C-alpha cells in the first residue's frame, strides 16, 4: 500500500506543472501524494479568488482517498485575501472533510519563523499587484520585507516553464546584505535543485513555497525526518 506512513492530499491550480513533481521528489519513504486540481490559468487576484471557490469540491474528492491531511498548494492563492485568508481557507476545508489542513501561505510563515528570519528578501514570478499583497501579508506576520521583486508573469503555464537556473540567477538579484532569509515564492516555480546552492552562496536560509509546504505538512503529521538536499529547513 502506498502511503503506509502518511497520505497527503494536495489541492493545486489546474495549470500547476511543478508542485506535484517537487513534492514527490522530496517526500520521505512511506509518504504518498494524492492530487486534486482547481481551475486557474492566469495568476491574477480575480482568478485566484475564483479558483478558491472550487476548494471544497477538491477536498471532498481527496477525502475519498482517506488522506491524512490536505495541503492547499498555492502561495498567493492562500494570501490574496489578506492576513487571515489562509486560516479561513484551512478552517473551511477542515469543517467540511474533518481533516487537518495546511495552506502554503501558513507554511511559509511557519518556515520563516523556524529559521528565525526577521528581515527577508522575496523573489516571485508575479505581477506587481500580487507582490504588494504578499508584502502586506508577510509584514502583517512580523517580517520586515527589505526587497520584493517579481518577473511580472500572468500565465501560470509560463511560470512552470522557468528553469531552476533562471530562478537561481533571478533570486541572486533580489538579495541584499542585511537579509537573514530569502523566500522564493510560488508553488509552480521550480526551485528544489537550487536551494542548497543559494544557501551556500548567500550564506542565509532559503525558503521556497514547495519546500515549506511539505515541511509544514510533515511536521503537522509528526514526521520529523531530516531530509538532506533541500535546505536548512528540513534539518531543523
């Protein structure tokens, strides 16, 4: 039986081509990932709000697979409504399917706190409007955002086509000397190959949406494996 240790139910945007693969690569032995998709083509405020309306349908489908926990796998999709929006989504799903729920935005906050980050820099693929939303969300949780920079991409499929090496070079342009952590945002942005490299080069912890999401879900399940190759977070 797959998932003999834990089954994670993952809700992702329909156009996300990255998160599923990255979670499968990082997941420890005995942990399986099961997917349900909700419609999204362009990463805009309007589309993200519309996408969330399908979250309960996706959660009910995942509950049929007897998953142990549900992950709402979208960063801006779980913070676009402002501080508390991530918790609202999680609580709504929990009440419907009686399963614990983690949203990516919540996971990112927990991960940044775990590495004791206060002053952060943020690299995203997003348009300015969503960068502003993300900055407000992070600041509301007590982080000082020294710099946030996006690639201005609306098409989620286009985001998924960005190579890790392009992300690496872009992330380094966001770094400033006083930062004590770098956050690379978006569950559709391929990053797991470059986390260790960036941490070595910048000498600060690197948090990514997918890495933080899996870490938070595993910790919520009581799975505390130290997983090498994906940054300091998994060694805490």
